[in-house]
């Protein structure tokens, strides 16, 4: 049972690119965070940023791929070890997102920042980009069709409304059909409530399952 629950756990993703800029001692750090559903997409995005800022000194990167964050990578791209890629990755991990790639491009200002200064700069640039990115929650949902008699329409509409469940589509023939989409973890409880509300007259059919995104910001 616990494995079943784990399999359908929600997870957070970036659905819209976010940008950030941080400056210190004339060094400029330009951060970009974007969606990436595979390592190939992440690498492609990194290369596009490199081409866009071809004259920059460093392009430090991090990405996380997979529902359970199966793949994580980061690169200091010539900066002292642990001062760039890891801090960027920590920002992504702290935001609890996956299927995401981040690139922080540095234009050197002529003054060395030191280890602490670099960590702070790369972290702050990445944080600003993350704050400007669109975050969504992927939830495993079940599409259900409810078939009821006309006498049960009011009860079912009230029940669904009280639970914040929208009716995606309605069909009125000799019976009434409502299409809804709910998180998988709520299916058993909603089905039980519908059965009780209609004295078992409601016919409940599963028409589809899969991950759907709810936009968070």
C-alpha cells in the first residue's frame, strides 16, 4: 500500500523560464532557469545560453531530471571547485523542483571575489531566477464519469462543489453524466461519498489516468 502511494506522489516542476541578475565588484552574474524533461533538453538549453553569451568567462550549470530526481548534475565551468555548480544545484534542491536546468553566466569584473563571494553570488543569482520562474505541481489524477438519475443531480452537484471539484463536462439525456478529474489519492473517498449520497444509484466509471499540472506561481 505504501509503495502504491509513493508511486503516485505529487512533485514540483518548473513550467516557465525565470531570470535573475546579481552584481558584485563589477562582476555580473546572469541566471536562467528553465524546464527540462530529459538530460538532452538540459544540455541543449545550456548550449543555447553559451551561444547567447558567447563572450562570457563562465557558464556554471546544474540540472535535475526525473520524478524522483534520479539524475542530478552540476558544473563549476572553470570556477574554483564547489563555488558555483553546487550552490546553483542547492538552490534547485531547496526549491524541491525537478525536470529543471539552471545556468548562471558570469562576466568577470576584474576583481577576485574569493570562495565565499563566489558562492554567495552564484546562489543569489540562481535564487532570483527561481523566484521569477513558473512553478507547477504535477499530480496523478483520475478522470471519472458519474452517471446518475435526474433526481440525484442536486445532491451530486452539491457534494462536488463542497469538495472544490469542478465538473469538466455535463451531458443530459435519459440519464445525466458528469465528467470530473480528481487526484488519485482522493478517488476512493469521493467514490464512497457519491455512493452514499445517491444510495448507490450513481454509476462511477474511470475514463483515464495520468499526471496533470496545477500551476503554483
